């Protein structure tokens, strides 16, 4: 085999190896993401499963984060954007401590009060005592596959620490 033949063979081998490495990275990333969503997907698939609760810290715990109940949704509005239901609002930290992460859940209901969509999002930035922090919850609708139209939305603070 000539030098040019070996060069072509080496180039093909390198391309094959790079493609294999990229696919391995994508599979690992997908497995990690699906693992993180596993609890949410399981809860949606089996409504009889018990709800996950986060115990509220006591005042005796020094340096403990404030309970989720010390956070409130100061204001919010719902918009339709390109087939998606989007909730924009402001969280207020009325506690004496900093909150580092909060999960907000938005349940969308039809005119009869039936649940038609459920979306959630994490506000991952720190919220200092007395501070207001904007948030956005989007359900992932697109113009090709829009989220259902909703008559009402209810917001719930699920997790916080």
C-alpha cells in the first residue's frame, strides 16, 4: 500500500473514532438528563405515587435555609408565545435567610377546572432576604405543537433550599 493509501486509511479511522466518541458523549448526556427527569416522569405516569415533600427546617437549626413557605409569588402574568404558555412573575423572599434554589410549578386548567398541562422550572439563583427575583415558567409548546389553551393557572412553590 502506498503512503497516500495509509494516509487515507488513517484519516478514515480518525473520523470513525471521532464519530464514535461523539455518540458516546451524547448517550451519556441523554442518560444523565433522563435520570434527572426520572422522578418527575414517574410521578406524572402514576398519580397514586406519594408526593415528594421537603421537610421545613426549624429555627433551632443554625444556618438552615428558610422554608419554602417564606417565599411568595408577588405577582405573575400568563402570555401565549409562539404556541407556548409562559408564566412571567416575581418571587419575594420574606424570610430571614437566603434561598438558593426554588422549583416553581404551574398547573394550567380549562374553564371547567380540569388540569390540562403541568410545567415546572427552577429558579437557581440566590434570593436574599427581602429580595424580589423575576422568574419564567415555559411549557415547551411550539407553533407546530402548541400547548393547550388554558383558562386559569395556579402556581405552587414545590422545592426550596
